[in-house]
C-alpha cells in the first residue's frame, strides 16, 4: 500500500525493533500525502538511526501537533 519493500521493513525491524518499526510505518502512513516515496523515506530514516541521528519521539510529537491543529480547525 505504501510501497515499502519487505527488505526495507525488515531493516527497520532490525534497526529499531519490531514495535518501533511498526510505529514509524504508522507515522509514515499518517503523513503519506506529504511523502513522495515511503520506502525511500524509511530507508533514509534507518540510515539516520544507525548513525544515531534519529529518534522516534520528535516524529511522534510532530504528528501529534499536526493532528491537534487539524482537530482545532474542525471544531
């Protein structure tokens, strides 16, 4: 559905652990309209993670902020 190859997802599982990899993919799914290549983005994030340059927390916080702003616009 997102165009993430099994090998990219396996790499994410090995790099972050299965639960965190699933969380990253869920975040990518939530923002799929803003991401040109979900598989490429996931691979880039895993490269950053291996270099110690990626943390899941900022990704989750950005998603929460984006969803909070969307909810405020609807209200």
